[in-house]
C-alpha cells in the first residue's frame, strides 16, 4: 500500500542496493556472489497498491514519477475497490477507480510503457459483485483492467462448471479503452460522501452490537 512515489522507490532501491548490491561485498577472502552464487532477479518490479481517495485520484502522477528514468518492460499497479466503498460509499469507489484507470491509460500511451492494472473486486455487491453470473458486467465496468482479484466465495459458493466458464471469459477477453470521467462529478460526490458518513455514524452502534456475535476468524 502506498501514498507517494517515494514509498515505491524505497522498496525498489532497497532491493537493488541492499539485496543485489551486497553480493559484491567481500567476506574475508571472497566476494559473496563468488562464494554462494549470484543473486536473481537483478531488479524487482514493485506493484503499488492505491487505496485512499487522494492516492487513487493521483495514482497516475505517482506512477509517472516512479517510472521516469527507468527502462521497465511493463508496470503493474493495484487499485483497491472494497475499502474505498466502505470509506466513501459504493458510488464514489466506482467513479474514483474509473477516473484513475482512464488516467493510467493515458499515462501508458504517453510513456509507451505497458501498464497492467489490477482491481480488488469482491463477490458481495458492495465490494464489486464479481461472481460467475456477473463476470461480463464487471468486465464491462472496468474494460482496461488486466487482472481481477477472485475471492474464495467465487469458487466455493458456485457450481464448478459456472466457475470454470467465468474464468474462461475473463482470460479470453481483450482489454478495451477506458472512458473519461468528468471531474465535475466530484462536487456531487462530496455531498454524497457527507451524507454517507452521517448515515454510517447512525448505524455504527448497531454494527458494533452485531459484531460481538461474529467470530474473529472464520470457523472451520
């Protein structure tokens, strides 16, 4: 999970300098790589997870800073979907991710570096409604997403044949262009989120009361 370009760069440089770089250090009479072998891979592709509203909306700028000056074959990035829905409401979560995906698409064209977005959709409607029977709608919702996360209920709560067909649809599809989001909608979303937060505060005591009866870990 990241909030800035610097956080991604730290992970990248940590591996490059202190994992790969250390193999050239001498231990008594021999260098580490001569003693125990060379270290691979020579560099890693860090996959940033963008989760908060501000970071999702600025994800293209963060990625641009990170990619500048590097010669990557491709870049992956991860957009949260479930937590933004919980924090800002379902409508805001969908629109913010679509806004980010369009900007990422434009960045991909600008830098000529393939960018393959991952989106964290869940099976529950609030979390994205990514189920075997709703696969086609989810794909249409996020046309330029490369990878959709699959929760366990996708597999275990459905007929195996339906699950296989759904996965085949995802694997066989071709990515399409995302559509732009008019920034004027953000003014409406601010009002929506304000009301959503107010309603959530009213429900919080009841949620906490019910939560007492929910096991802290899934029962086996």
